[in-house]
C-alpha cells in the first residue's frame, strides 16, 4: 500500500492501548436501578466530566435509548455541547449558576441549580424583562456544605419557590456519607434524609412542593429507599461499579452490576532482567532471580495511576502478572515469568472486573486509595474508544449514525436554524 497516495485509515491502524465502553452494560444497569425504585421515580444519569471518562455523547444517547429520564452535568458548557449534538432529554446543571449563565440557560433550555436567593431573584428578573422562560432546581444544603440554601432557611426557600417567572420544578440535596458503613456515617446520612424529607413534607402542606424532589446518590439509591423521592442520581452504579468498594460486606455485593469501562493494552517488548538489577524509575523493584519482564503500552499519560510502586496486577492469558516498580508515562513493566511462551503484541487486560475481580475498577481504586470515579475520569483522550452496543463492537462513527446523532449545530433550538 502506498500511503502517499491516500490518507491513512485511522480505524485500521493497530492500537497499543484502548478502552472499551460497553453501552449494553449501561442499559442493563439502568434496568437494574429501574427495578430497585418506585415505578414513577425518575432516573438521572450524571454525564459530567465526559460521563466520568466514559464518553458523554455515547452514554447520553445510550441512556436515552435505555429509558433514562434526565441527564446531569456539572457545568454550563457540558450541557450546551449535548444540546448542540441534538440531545433532547432534560439536562440539569448540578453546579450553581451565576448571572452570566442566564442567556445560555435560556438559549439551550438547560435546567439550572439555584444556590442562593440573590441569583434566583436576578434570574427571575432577567426572564421577566426579556419575556423568557426557563426551569430550575433549588439546591438544599442538608449537611454536605458544598452548595445550596440551608434546609431550615424556610423564608429563603419559600421566596425562591414562589418566584413568578422562573419555573422552579425541582429541589434536591446531596448525601455526604451514604457509601460509608460505620455507625457515625449512617447517623449522618439518616439525618440528611430526615432534614430533606421534613422539608418536602412542610412544602407539600403549604402547597409549594416542587414537582421533582431528589436526594439519592448511588449508595443512597441502593441502601436507603426512603431517599428515592421523585428521582434518583446513581452515577457510580449506572456505570457498573459498586459504591461499597471491591470487597463489599455481605448484603452489598450487587452482582447485577455490569462495569461499562474496560481498559486494555498490548505487550510491546519482552526481555530478561538478571538477578540484582532493578526495573523502572527509582529502581524500586530489584530482581531476586532472573525474571522475564514485559513492557506494556500504558502509563500515567493514559490516566493509569502512577500512585504506589510494586502495586497491582494486569491479566495476560487469564494469568495475573504483578506490576514491577514505577508506572511510567507511556509504559508499565510486569512480570510474565509464569507465561513461558508469551508474545509481543498480545492483549493485556489492565482494568476489567468481568475478567478478574482483582483487576476490577473498584480493586484498582482501593489499591491506590481512591475511588473508581477518579480512575475513569482521568482516562486520557489519546486512548482509542471502542463501543459495544447490542452485542456488537462498533466504531463511534457507526454508533452516531445508529443513534441518529445530528451534526454539530451552534444554536440548535432556534427556529429556522
């Protein structure tokens, strides 16, 4: 093939590493949650931070096809981009809005989060002066102390809910310790739920209760049915990871969950390390005997955590291979001594809980003293994405066509665009 005569087909180029996004697993997890909540309770899929690294467009459209009711983002620009690619589900911006956001919230019909009276009044006035309409949800601080009006500031809450031009259709809070099992955390979670529940009851009695009240994170959805209200926001669960960790206590295993992301790589070199010689930066691993070492093409430049040295495993031919020394930017060295005929180019399972629980997203996260969200959201864009939808491994271009994703449109909701 003469490459000078035609552009290279980027889809046919061999990839040293990639991630697979199993949208069938996402659909299955949505159904699992659907069966765990009341029939009329809505499901919001958080797609902020590029769906925690899973790909916001692919996940948003797969979720829409699988029965999700709402999408959640952190920032205005994330919601705008979804609208610009044709997404018509309600989109809640979970971070608080500011006056500079008002025109864009209206233009793209995004649902804002209100955290203070001054901003809410200013938004209402802006809508009145311009004869416009927009929806919002009121954030309530029940103990997280991040965003929101304090749960017992009834005067402010009533004023915001009774604004004349801003449609405050929802009210929400966020649970701080629902994924923790100690007694103090359980008391804290129940206190938050009780504060929110009491507020909902009070507003119901006064006839100003918002239509959509929501409270539940992933752990709240699974562990606290009293927190379901009108909508749940189970991010971690919908992406297939157990909020209770890699080794959950009895009763919290949730085998129905299917991980959406797997991370894969390939062996690039194989070599022998003599006794007494070290591997990688700092030489934190030294061979105690002649050792066969494979270098695989993944590192912290791909989002694979550098963290601690001599820590963790990968899977090659169903064999766990220990990581040796420090993870590099573009490479990781592993011990393949127990695979005598291992070959360059072989596929390596880097993170894949379906293949082996010891390299699940939860296990990798625990080994690095973090949470699955940090690992998935750090996955680098240079990692090629492959998607699984309806039991097919499919490219994004084909998936986009199947989902009927329209071309990018700067102002998609304008008439005559």
